[in-house]
C-alpha cells in the first residue's frame, strides 16, 4: 500500500496492496479493495466501494453511494454522481461464477455521469461527455455528447466546461461560457487545436 500524503477516514478500509495518490480524500464508510490504483487529488465520498483492480486517474470525484466494479477505468477529472451504477457482467447469475467474463468500461477524461445513471458494462464514455441523471447507457457515448434517457440518446453536445454548445451551419461553435472553440464533422466533435 502506498504511504503517500492522502486522507482516509477512520471508518473506511483500504486493502493491500493498493496505491493512493497524494491529496486524495476517502470519506466515511468506504472500502477500497486490493490492487486498486487511485490517482492524486481524488475525492471519494461516503459509502463508496472500489472493487479489486479498478483504476482512477487524477482529480476523479466520486459522490456518495457509488460502487465502482472491477473492469472500470476512470481517466483524469471524471465525475461520478451520487448513486450512479456500474456493472461488469452482461448476464449475471448468482450460481455461476463469471469473473473471467468481466467487461472493461472506460470513462474518458473529463466525463461526468449524473446521479442514478446506469452504465452497462463494456460501453465507453467519451471525453467530456455528460450523462444525465437517471440515464441508462447501453452503447458507447462519443466525446462531448450530452445524453439522457433509457436507453441513452444524444440530445446535444457540451463544452469541456460542462455548458451546452450549439453548432452553426458551418459546423463550428464557440462556448458562450468559456470561449472555447469547437468543430463537428460527421457527428464527431473536437475542440480547436486538439
């Protein structure tokens, strides 16, 4: 277990071996299982379970009552809202062990998942995408997409700052909140200069 400069509440557990980056805070009644890698400056809320082998990048924020199961990878600056749900097997049965069938789910840099959203395993969330509260993700979500509903459907796009952006007839836009410029080509959004 790393012995870095992090905080873990006395009611929480950190199983060995695991690595926790400097500046990370792990709050009440949480459990970090073995072989996890947690980056720097993460904030893990109350009653969170991080299953074996999960990887969290730097600056990840996990709100209360979230279970992050084996196979989930959260890149830098990901936000997981309260009580959002991950899975890691597509056809679970209590009487059949399927640990060899765990599917990887990647939440890419800067993406946010709203409260009570469900992410079905094997589906990836693109960079800076925003998954609305209560949404059920059953397929990959592209970069900068704003998705809602069950199943998730794209209803627009968001800036890196999280504000909604709107493209003109030339397939470009500027975020009114932060001034960042974007282009869209065949439904693929990118920030200028990327």
